[in-house]
C-alpha cells in the first residue's frame, strides 16, 4: 500500500523536529504537524525564554557586586516590557531557524491540529493523511490542582507574557519551575512567597542541594514556606487573596502554579488507534520508543520518561536511526546531567546520596563548601558546594552534585566522567583548572567521616 508519507510526526518540538529531520536525511518522506508554534515547549515557552529571564534577573546582584570591583553603577531601573519584547523577538528568531532547518531537511510542515484516526492515519481538519509510521511528540502542559478559584492562577506559560512585573507574587510548587521563577521574580525586585506542600523543595534531588538552595533562597529574601499549600483563591481588586492550609491568608498581585506537567494526549485519538496510555495520560513505550501499536511511536514529555529537552532530542534521534537507518539505538536514561537555573544554580548528575546508600553496600562522600572567588570582592554571602558520591567497592563516582555560581556550565563536563563510569582515582589524576569553582571536583581529598 502506498502511504502519503513514510513518517508523520505530530508535534514540532524538540523531539519531533529532531526525529523529522534525521529521518528525512535517511530518505524518508516526512511531514510534521504543529498546531501552535514550531519549537515546542523548550523554545517557545520553556527553557529558552526562562533562561533569558534568569539572565535578566541576575543583573540586580551583578550591579551590587560590581561596586566591590571598583565600578560605580548609576541609577538602576528595570523595564519589564523591554525585556519581554526583546525575549519575544529572540523566540521569533529561533522559531524561524527551526522552520528553516525543517524546510532545509526536506520535511513538510503542516499547520494545524492533528488527530490520530488509526494505526496509519491522521486527520487534520478535513484532510486525512496516511503514513507508514506515526511519531507522537506532542509534549506536555502545565497541570494545576483542583483548588477553588484556580482559574485566577497563572502558570509559567502566562508568566512569560505578563503585561507588567508583579510587585507581589506567590509561587506554588517546589520543583524546577517553581524555584527558577521564584529566583527570576525576586531578582527583578518583586516580593516573592513560595509555597511548597512537602518538607523540602526539589524532591528527588540530593538532600544537601535541597537544603542549601532553600537556605540561599531565603537569604535572598524569598519567603519560602514549606509544609504549606493553598486551599482557596479569591479574586480581589488588587489581585488575589489566598487561603492557606495553616488557616492564614495571603494577598498578592499574582499567583503562579508550577505543580508539574501532564502529557498532552487528551483528544489525540489514541484510543481509536489502540495506543496504550498510563493513568497519567503518558504514552507507554519501550526502550526504542515503540508503543503497543507497531506503526505508532512516541518520544519526549508525552511519554513521561524524563521531562527534559535533551532527552526528547536523543529519543527522537534514536527513533530515526532505528526506524529509518536500520541501526537500532535505544536511549539510555541513566546518568543524565541536568541543571536547575535557580539562584544560585544547581548542576547534578547520577545518584543522590540517599539513592547510592540504598544501592551500594558502602559509599564515600566527598564534599567542599566554599565562597566563589567572585564573591570575595563582590561581597555576596552566597556560597558554593560540590559533592561526589563514590561506590567504595569499585571506586566509581556514581553521583556528582553542585550548587553555586556556574554549576550549570560545570556539570556538563563532570557528566561525561560520571556517564563513562570513571573512578575517584581518575578524577584525582586530572589536573585542576585554577582558579575556578570547577576544580573542586578534582581536589576533594578526604571523605566525609
Ligand atoms: P516538578 O514535577 O519538577 O515539580 C512539581 C512540584 O509541584 C513539586 O514540588 C510537587 O510537589 C508540586 N505539586 C504537585 N502537585 C501539587 C498540588 N496538587 N499542590 C501543591 N503542590 C503540588 O514540575 P515542574 O512543573 O516544576 O516542571 C515540570 C518538569 O519540567 C520538571 O519535572 C522538569 O523535568 C522539567 N523542567 C526542567 C527544567 C530544567 O532542566 N532546568 C526547568 C523547568 C522544567 P511534590 O514534590 O510533593 O510532589
């Protein structure tokens, strides 16, 4: 049977774009459908605009530090509208590049919502397309709990397009997005309250990083309250009035929820094609991103394996190699380095101390707590911390963690070593880069007693 396409991709985000262009490079006839903007969460409303805002917000501290280095910084004013307009222009530019990449690779981009109508068919409006293989890469969407008045809350989507910088903002959640946006708004001068329902923010991260980030955020003036949640939201003239689990109330201009993201599978027609999903809506896949239907595949956040852009890209690439170049490649989901662009930032790879204790008979912990050189003259009291976790039996470094200036940049290189399974002895044999914060990773000599 002749199909319209060899591959029909739904969703032109990080995973879908990578899979499309690589498959096309192997000679496949590929179409990618996108209902919103090419680039997906990361480029349009995630990693990229978020990081631009992180840079913007950090200037307030940088101006302070500059004085310690002899600079006199004049009157400082910040214009939110300028930032948002410049950020939007940059996102437009990147979207243009993505479009060019797809066109250059010979991929046909179809605008509109695509719905699966069978194992080999997809409908877009009035049109139905057939394809030998369908790849679902539709990503995820912010989820919010069912709290009375939740319609008055925003998510990170809207936070990137606010008309004005809120003077008082409450952020609900304790994950990546919540801590990143708390830092962003604080740096820009807003009063920030962050509410987290559990005992400590960043559940799943190494406890030393969690505790240190909480301490540093509070030192910067963020009112971080743990063991606390919202029970009701009311709209007021000035903004919102929140009722909290401890019975108190809290007024703010805006409340932002960062309470996780859910796979975008609603109304996608997966039932029609017989594609199995988990109760969360995530598409169930194997190591090769295959669903239970032989012609249907899924990559990225919609599979809820690891919600990170570079992981979606790797999954998309592996899918294209496997299905269109006869080279079976599965994506490894171990030792994935990641960064939280909190202030200070976090870089992490491998096991946490708690995970390592569970997994190995004996472990050694190496750690270093120091003041980054920039802060000596700069005057900031912010500290940095590095930590290595070593399996005593093999000497392998099974976890590396850092919080502090440049941690996000530093962890990528350390990630290679951890992924390669290098030992502490090999770390120690590496010459330090001096003076740097990164050098701590090869200079920690004595294990924690
Ligand atoms: P996360 O899953 O990281 O965090 C969700 C947070 O919301 C948790 O603290 C969770 O608490 C809390 N929460 C969940 N449900 C409720 C509720 N009903 N009431 C109150 N609190 C609740 O999600 P994010 O939204 O922060 O980010 C989504 C994903 O995007 C991340 O998992 C990450 O993979 C990715 N991301 C990566 C970034 C990066 O690489 N720098 C940046 C931003 C996002 P609890 O811990 O108790 O479950």
